[in-house]
């Protein structure tokens, strides 16, 4: 990869998708005070925009996971680095992801949270790369399906670079 970013999804289209997803969540969770758990770091901008569009009582938390693999490949060996302190038991949990690639990270997190006996667990992701899934994964709220390219921007990085880009870009 040379690292030059090219726009894939413009900021206006991102905002339209965030509005749509927020509307779906508001409709499904009205009166339920859901707990949104963002997966750091890539989800931080999406989370910030999403909660303001959902605009109803909810709580947020973040979790940091590590996947020990080489370069851009997920190894599937995942660890929870930063635990969230909020109680999950009996809560309606929504995991907020930046991108579902192989699906291994998310499936680990769903299992990890399910053991804490929440009232429900659903998955919300800004983007999904179905061509790369290694296991079946159900995304309840999705922004965009993206092609099998390396994505950056709107919070998502390449080696910690490009998170600040306002559009979702791909690098080649
Ligand atoms: P998975 O376990 O393979 O689904 O890995 C998901 C994680 O890998 C994402 O949450 C990202 O942190 C990272 N990742 C996967 N694909 C990309 C990409 O195209 N751009 C940036 N990060 C990515
Ligand atoms: Mg991530």
C-alpha cells in the first residue's frame, strides 16, 4: 500500500447513514435506556455522531481490544485491554464498531458480553466488508457495505494515521 487516501464515501453520505441508523435504534430502544459500547479506537467519531442523532436517554461506554496478528490481518487471538466499568447485567447492550472485517473481533466481544447476562446484545457497525468474513456475523444496524479495500478516515486508521479525515477513504 502506498498510503494515498482516495474518497470512497463522502461526509454528507456518512451523515445520512448515521441519521438512518440512529432512527432505527431510536425506534427499537425507546424507553429502554440502552448501553452503547464503542470499540476503541476506530469507533470514536461514529459513536459521537451517532448518540447525538439518537438523541434519547442512553448510556455509553468504550472497550479496547487487541488482536495479535501481523500487519493488517486479524489473528483471531483477541484480548480485552480496557475493561468498561459499567454493569452489563440486565442491560440492553449495543456494540458500536467501525468496521467488520473477518468478524473475529466482534464475535469474541459478543461472546464476552453475553457471559455477563445482558438483557440483549445487538451489533451496530459503520461499515462491513462481507468479502472478508471468516465466520457468520449478524449486523443489526449497518451504515455501509464496503468493498475489499483498506479503509481509513472518520475515526478509522492505518497504523494510527488518517483518523482525522472527514470522509471514508480507501488506500492502495
Ligand atoms: P476483524 O476481527 O477482522 O473483523 O477486525 C476488525 C478490526 O480490524 C476493525 O475493528 C479494525 O480495527 C481493523 N480493520 C479491519 N479492516 C480494516 C480496514 O480496512 N481499515 C482499518 N482497520 C481495519
Ligand atoms: Mg475496530
